[in-house]
């Protein structure tokens, strides 16, 4: 069958060891980086949405994206000529405990392509069983697929390192899921997201071979990753492996600093969900801060211990890097050199976090008292429920010669203004007084400061309730809101006056609604 032409360049399957057994039968896969497996044939695929930006990146025209071939390939019903789909083998630490072999349980990689000097791996999520599915069915539902499709593209436009999404399709099949793991499973519409990234390799891809003491395959995978994605580091050697680890550490930190900047909480920062390229990967029970709260996590599984809460994400990044250091140790055998890189992560976090927060409140000339000013702000933000996105966006309207109206300017960010006590009001006024004094040291104009602040503080993010509204409509056959939100989130820092309704606090009906406050890993 003739299909659109892609610039196929499979490196992963041509350069790394394959599982000699094919098919989806569950098994422990030894000394192999992947297993060949075909996507499940589905009843009635229907294309719901396509990212035009990703079409361009892959060299696919809009006309081609409307073809039956495109629909069949990116829903799993047709295999591209001269390709063999596969699932990747990896392990991981889940909630701090080693979980052994995990792997692509519901993701199937179609192929890799090179286009315009960019390398892309194409993957389907929800395309059926693999050897790594364990007791699951390898499928995904519309609910979680909409969340992943919208959020990965929204994160890209926010400037956060991320995997991308190409298309969202219905399968025509019904999938049984227990949304809150409370013994009430129901059928939901099945869906497939086609995901795109330079690579889907994870920390766990390396951990599995170290755990099995398979140094040969560990070295093969590490050398491949460096050659393919970090060629500037040079030929494999101890120094190169250390430079590789340092690069991953720096990219991971940059990604997490960006998460903190926009108020994103990943929800499940297991090592199998950490990209070796420093990309946000695996959009499961993620969430966006509504009220500014270091202790908030969106994941019901994490409700008790809050391991992956907003304020702990930088620490978890470091913990995960320790696990990767352990995995790479057989190739390096130098504890001190690895520890030095991990120590740099700690000090770099302090510096980068301070710089990030300075930029959010419009301070662009360093002052030794800035850290205290920021800490005082974070304290008072948590004393009253204050919408993070609205607060920082509105803060740009402050004029340095007139901060006395600061509380009035940001009051739209308060969820319950009537709960403001006299003591809290005094704390806010005191902070604004100190902020006003500090702004006097800034040489730029109010207009210039506002422009810079609005370049790091988004006006629009994918609030949980927004995604849930799109899901509720889609489950009734109305997909217009998916497109509306997709287009809104392509320009998150722009005013977009016609979309002002989305620049608003979470509605009260969404406070405790499933999908709007807490989410499970069920998808």
C-alpha cells in the first residue's frame, strides 16, 4: 500500500541488541535493549487532532495527514514499509523502590527518521500489548490521551524541554479502567497518541543492565547514546562517560527549574519516567499548581507520603541522578568524580532557582538580599490560597514608584479574599514595601520589566479543570474544545484578549472533582 514518504533512519534497532523472541508474550528480556512487536489492530480508527508544527518537523504535508494511510499508521493499523515496530526494555525505581524490569508496557516505537538534520523517534502510546505489559492490556483511554496530547505540546510552547505529540486518535474500542483504583471499573473510549522525541531512552534503560550486571549491554547502550545524541563529547572513555553524566545532570536540572517556574508537577518522577535527554516524558497524573503550595501533589498514589510534591521535585531529580550514577558506575569506577557532579547539581540548583525566581518577580540586577525577599514572598503566598499563574502575571503591573496598590493589583489571585485577616494583610503590605524599595535598584523601566516578566510568567497554562472540560466534551463526541485549548496554549505568554475567560482561577466546582484536583495513574 502506497503511503507518505518519511526519511527512515533506524539507529536504535540497527545498532543495539534485540530480543531474539518476537511478539507480546510477557517475559523477562535479558541482554537486549528492545523486543519486536506489532501494534494491535483496532476496529474503527478516527483522527481527532494533529499538530501542524510536528507535521512540519517530520516532513509530512497537511494533505498527507488527511490520508487514510496517515490515520492507519498513527493509530497502529498499518506498519510503515521497511520498518519493524518495537518496545524498549528498561527498569526503574518506583516511589523510591527498585521495581526490576518495566519497559514499554503500552508504548510501541514505529521507527526513527531524520529530517532537516533533526532525528526523531516515532512512538504510539496505547497501541497494545508488549512483552513488558505485565498484567495490563497495553491500551490507553481517551481521557489520559487528551491530557498527554495537549500538555506535551503546551509544555513545548512554554519553553519547557519535552517530548512532543503528533496526533490523537480514537480506536473505536472500549477499554476497562478503574479510574480511582476503588473497585469501580468502567468502560471508556480507547485512544492512541503518537508521540515524538529525539529518543525515548530513560534513566531506567541503563539501570536495568547495571542491576543485572550486564556490563556489555550497558556499555553498548551508553556508547550508542553518546554517539547518537552527545557526539560533541567525543569517543567513549572514562572522561567521556563522566561528561555524559554531567550533561544529563545539567539538562535534568534545567528541565526541573522550568517545571518550578511554570508551576508544573509531574506527579510520578520514577526513574523510568526520567529522560536521558532531559525532556519531560510520560504525562500521567501530572497537574498544575492552582494555589501556590510547595506541598501539593496531583497523584492519588502519592497522597500519603507526597514524595513527588511540587517543592520536592528538585530533590527527586537529584535522587534519580544518584541512581543513574550507580548504573553508570561500572563504566567509570570513580566515586569521587561522580559525586562531584552530583554536588554541582545541588549548588547549581540554588543559583538557578534564585535566578529563576528573580526573573519571575522582575529583578534583573542581583542583590544580596534577594533570596530573603523571595523566601518571604513564598511564605506569604502559602499563608493564603493564592493562584500562582495569576499572581505572577499580575505582579508585572506594579509600578516601582507606586507599590502601595500592590495588594489591589494582585487581589484577583486570591481564592477567598474574605479570608484575608488583618495580620495577613499587614504581611502582604510589608512585603510590597520591601519589594518597592528593591525595585528602585532596577535601572530598567516599568514597561521593560513588565515585558521581561511576561516572558517567563505565562498567562495561560493547561489547568486541570480545562483539560477535564475538554475530556468531558470529547466523551460526548464534541472535540472543539481540544482544538480551542491546543491553539490557546501555542501562545501562553501572549495576552490573547479573546481568550480572557481562561485567565481565571479554578472554579469552585473543580476543587475536589476527579481529574481536576487529584488524578491516578489509571489510563
